[in-house]
């Protein structure tokens, strides 16, 4: 799931790397990571972040109602981890798509 990428510009031979640390940054910073990479897809990533935050809040509310205290200790952190994994995958996909649209070559490192 955490596939690294190397982007190469065909004319200038400039190179950008997306490593496993990039996935971690994308998970925690989401739209800010897209701005850092200077790529497009900021607003879709903001919408995904809002949707995931609302999903976590809804999951939290439902879990507090129906799960026991022991199950809450497992379910709530697991829900947050899943949301962060979804966000990181979406943000890296947006970065990859943006580089490809601008003509960069996608390589495996």
C-alpha cells in the first residue's frame, strides 16, 4: 500500500521522490502536503479531510452508544488509523496524478 514513487521531468531531468515518509506526512497534514508539493488537488483533499473527520465523529458517536468500554479501546483508535490511511492514499494519488498531468515520468525507485 505504501508504494514509493520517483518522478522525473523528461526535459530538465529534475527528480522528486515520494517515500514512505511522504505517506506519513500526507496522512497527518493532508491538504497542506499537496501545497508543499506544489501540485493540484488541494480542494478535493480538503473535502476528503472534512468527510473523514465527519466520519470519525459519527463513528465515535455510534461507538459510544453501542460498544462496551473494552471494545472502545480497540475500535476508536482503529477507526482513526483507517481514516489516516485513506487520507494518505488519496493525497499521494492526487500528487501522482498532478505530476503525470504536467508530463513527469513516474518511476519506481
